[in-house]
C-alpha cells in the first residue's frame, strides 16, 4: 500500500471519507446560528441557557460516540463503522429538524454527536491505513482542516435561512437537513471503498486482505502505472489481533508508549483549548468590545474560516517533507507567539474589529495546520490494532479538558465587560494563557515528537499481533522515534 503512487483510488478515499469533517463544521456553525431563532416565541421559545446547552449536548454525544465506536472500529472494522456512524449522524441530524420541544431536540443533537464522534475514529483510521506513507501527513491534515470549509458553508447558508426571506420557524428546521443531504450523496461513494487490508490481516482474514490489495493494484495498473515489487525487508508476519480490555489498553498506552501518550494528550488538549476558547467567544468579542451587530458577525467569520482552511491545504505537505516534529513545533510556536502579540495590542486598545479578525486569520492559518496534525499524530504513533481506540481516548480527554474549560473560562472573562465601560484586561490574560498553552504544546512536540514522515505505519509502531522472526527481530523503529 505504501509503495503506490497517487491515483484515482486515493481521490475516492479522500472524497468518500473526508466529508466527515465538513459535516461537523457545518453542524457546529448551523447550531451556533440557530440559537437566536429557537429562543423566539414563534419557535421553541428556549432560554439562552437552553440554546447554549445544545452545543454541549452535541459535544457530549461526540465524546460518547468516539469512545464507544472507537472500540468497535478496532473490533469490527473500519468500513462497517464509517458506514454505520454516517447513518447515525444522518438520522440524528435529520430528526433535529422535526423537534417539537427542548427535550426532543436535546436527544436528537446527542444522536448526531454520537455519529460524528464515531466518524472521527473510523475515518482517521481508514485514511491512515489506505493512503501511501509519502502522502499520509498532508492528506490527513488537509482532510481534518476541511472542518472550516463546512463551517464557512454553514455560515453562508445561515445568512439566508435566518434572514427575513425565510419564516423564522422554517429556517432553523431546514438548517438541520443540509448535512444529511450531503451525507446521503456521499454514503454511496463510501460503499465502494474497501476495508483496510491492514485491519483484515490482524483479524485473521488474510485471503480477503490479499484480494483487496490485488484489486487496488489492478486499479492502479489500469491507469498505466507499473508497480515495483515489494521489498522483502519490509515483510512482517502477523497473527490474529489480541483482544485487549481497558486495563491492558492502559498498560500499552502508558506502559509501552509513555512518551507518545504524553505527546498525544498534550497536542490534543492544547489545540482543543485554543480553538474552543476563540471559536466560542469570537462573536461575543466582536459584539462587546467592537460593537459589531449580531447580524454582521458572519461577515467577520468568513475570513476567519478561510484562514483556518488555507493553512492545512497549503502547508500540510511540509509535514511530509520538512517533517512532523519540526512543523508541529513551528505551527504551534508561531501561533502562540502571534497570540501573545495580539493580546498585548488588544489590551492596549489599538485593534479594531477588522485588525482583530486579521490577527485571528493569521494565527489560525498556522494553528489550524498544527491542530490537524494532532489528530494525525495520535492516529499514527500507536499500534494499528489500537488506532481507533487511541483516537477516541485522546479525543475524549482533549474535549473534556480543553473543550469544556476554555469556553467557560473565556465566557467569564468576557462577561465582566459592557458597552459603557469595557475592560480588556481579563480577556487579555485569557489570550496570554492560550498562547502559553500553545507554546507548551510546541516544546512537548519538539522533545517527545516522533519522526513519522514517509514511514510505514508498521515502522512507526510494531503491530501487537506481529510474530517475531527467528532472530527475535521485528520491524525497526524509525530514526528519532520515541517510546
């Protein structure tokens, strides 16, 4: 799989699986925009607190879905799960448009979150195992970065749906159907994507694995591409994957791979803190400190989303050429330093809505690529039998630590400000905290990082099901890899 050049098959994988992040960005943005309409007496007439808790319920669903389906994707296979989780998302999000009260909407948002949380584990696992090692970094980072393409689409749709052109009780309901329409179109594409041959081999299905690889190679040869023979020094005998309980998993993560576990946890928590802090507070900052009307906030969101999208798309390839460790250090470090600068200027009162947005765009141009690389890192530095569970555990930890604390903290820091007498000090301190956290992530990556660029997954971490050769050797660790 790693010796294959880039072909139409790989585009099929990217299009069929990469849509998950677009759907998540779309969902988050649509829900953030409906908070106004659903508090109106003509609709569900929720309180602002109830409307805000809808996002929390969706996030809770993501965490539960990641933990539950992460284990299943390692047990039942990547393909079964990326079909199942997409179907659950379609069901939950579509039902949201038919909600008749607050309780029903909470249940439907939880179900939609379950599906997207499960998608994270199945999709990242499948992409890493199907994409050649030469391209794995840039593809994974670009796919994760498309979240912001979905957010931009959601914002654009919201400008129309939540305007005077659409009845107020129809606009928010239609918003919940946008994601399922896209998902229905893509689910047929996913059915043509094969199961991961790596997963098949570690589950005793060698004949299926061979047949799958043969079919993929036949597609490549049909495009007129000659394939080189597989190097014998890469041969690795594997047996059926062992079944591990929670205690055994903990021993693998923190016993066999303590440095990598610290790396994964730190990267996921730091990026989650920064993103949730800025993303969930940017509208309040524009309104409270720069007096931007709520209806004009989406216009400032577009460049913010574009900056987040362009970073992974333009510099993602450097993670495969310059290398993971150096690029993670650079993207985390640059975004942290720029946030320090913007915090100082914000505190001095020298920024306005436009210059503040420009700073956010530049900061997150780098931070978005770094944040996407956090998901890449967690998905490739552990044995393939644990890939789905590794993604789910570290995702859950990051959302619990960074995802919950950051919005609460920044909401309180902004809460003391008002339009007649604005205090920038508390929020400036919050920005300094965020910048410091990103720099911590940068240095942890520099010292604990794994040089996984252009390395086969089996070279980065030996499969748990690997059978040792007579000389006692197994596939070697790459230079610079750490336990």
